[in-house]
C-alpha cells in the first residue's frame, strides 16, 4: 500500500482520537485582551498543548516567556513590533521531534490566542462549547487557528503511529499574541527559533498562500477652533480640515492603484476606518481625528515608502492651508507589519505541491492573501522558506459562529504528514 494511502486509512480509523484534542482545545478560552495590550489568556491552552506534544513523543519541549525586551529589540532591528503589551502568564511553547537528517528542520507555526467572542447573544452556541453540526465544528478559534495549530502536531503523531521515521527534524511553535500584531512569533525568532522551511498553518481555503500584503495603521489628529455654529465664520472646523486631508489621501491611493500591480495580490489600498470629531451639531468642531489602515504590496513597496508618502501627503495639505500651517496635524503610526512573498520556483513549493497532490490528486492553486500574518516574520526576519496553508476559510476568522469543516482539519493533517516526507527527502 502506498504510504499516503496508509496514512489516510489510519487517520480514518482513528478519526475520534484525532478530533478529540481539537474539541478540547476549542473549549479552552485563550483570547487576547485588547489586542494583547491588556494581556491574554493563552496559559491554559499552552499547557494543554505542551502535554499533548509530550504524549506524542517530542524530544524537546520549551516554554518561552514573552518579554517586552524582545519586542523592543525586534522593533529596533527589523521595524516589526508592538510594544507595551501585558505579558503576565503568557509564553510560547516550542517542541522538536528529531528526524533522520538532523541538519534539516521543517517547522509548523501557529498561534494559541484568539480574538474575543464579542456579543455572546449573537452566537448560536457558547463560543467555548465546541459543537459539530452538518460536518462543521463550531467554536471560537476553530478556524483561527486551533485546527491549523493542532494539524502540525497531529501530522507527526500520524507518522509515528504508522511506524514511519521522520526524515528530518520537525519543530512545532505555538505562539501567543498573534492577534496583537504578531508579537509571539517575534519573541520566538528573537529567542533563536529557526527552521529551513516554515508552514504557517493559518486557514487558506485549501489553497497555497505564497504572498500577503503588508499593513500600516495611522492616526491623524487635527486641532480646530470651537464656537457656536451661528457664527461659524469665527471658528475653524477641524472636521472640514480633516476632510481636506482625506481627499488628498484618496488621490494618493488612486496613484497607487494605477502604478502598482502584483500577480497574486489585489492593488494597494488606503482605508479610512474611523473618524471622530465635534461635540454637537450646533458647535464648530474644535478637534477631529481619523484612523486608517494601508495595505501594500511586497518587494515593489515597503514600510518606509508608505510612511514617507503618507506623512508627506498630510504635511503638504497642512502647509497649503493657513490654519493648519500654524496648527500642524499630529500623525501617529501605531501598528505595522511587513509584506510577504515566497518565490514559487523554490524546491519547498515543489515539495508542498507533491504532498498536496498525494492527498488531493492535483496540485494546489497558488494564491496571495490580502490579510497579513506571521508568514512575513519567518520569511523576512528568520530567513526561512515560508508558505501559508491550513484548514478553514478567511471568512470564518473573527466571525460570530466561527466554524471549521471537520474534513478540512483531517485533510490538513494528511497534507502536513505527506509534506514532512516529501520535504524531508528533498535535496
């Protein structure tokens, strides 16, 4: 019997054994609090996962406490980092399974934290009560991303149960605070975690993600002069001044749309996500601010290019306006993450396609993702070959009644197990 069919048959026989850990992990509350700034509840989930890795037979298991020092160092050296988060009782878990070729390492990376559930009244079932209906496992974190995180560990377990030796080292990294901007993987990288190739096990709709967009968040604050609207001419509306800036930024976005193209990704965009100003309809707004997120393309665009273009556009508007020239807008960049692209001609991509074909009977569609994730960190900072692949769809991330199709979870386990074999034997 071919190895891939042997693995499929074994997994089918032990479905409940492999599904149980996912149900149990989804039942544990591991949410980020305030995007990690107020802390996180990953500890119980990390302890559960560490016990599971030990049961599977990990040769090494390490708990790595999150530290502000590591994030500050990452920010200084690589322009990646979200400082000022609460790290009490928050730590990463790393496991190493040694293979025949100890000089080669394949990593499966995932995050333990989830977003908060939001309004509980909108959930059909409690978010931490895993429920299977019509082949879908409902529960907070089922897609984002406990099924993917477990998938890598379960792939190792499947190979071991099948009596198949690992051809190379396999490392599993379960990180904290990804929803806070990726600090957990930054901590791992700053602590020396590395691999030749990394699978970021975020959901991918059974497609292979080889690129994602970068992102930069800005806040722009404008001061006006407040007074009664009956004498509007005596005041200065901060809202109207903000609108001048927004119109100029829309022109900047239009320029990007015409100039920058990518074969796997949509055009860059600038989204005005919030705007706040004024106190009453009868009062000229004395202050106003807006928040925006810019998504940009890898290689042909960069964080510095975005930062410079944004600030120069805002400042140009201010310098052309008599009031703003004397009351310059305050610009704050408060979160960012780089773009990511993996060369599709790399042997790692070929090994992945071979593994995927053994499970699905055809190669995976290679796509890009508009949303950023930790792929950028393992590629741009750690220098690994990186692909994103995992169970579920992006539409289920951060969604009420989040679910993952159970078959997606099992399919990912099989793909990961075959990848260990194909990549481990790649020269």
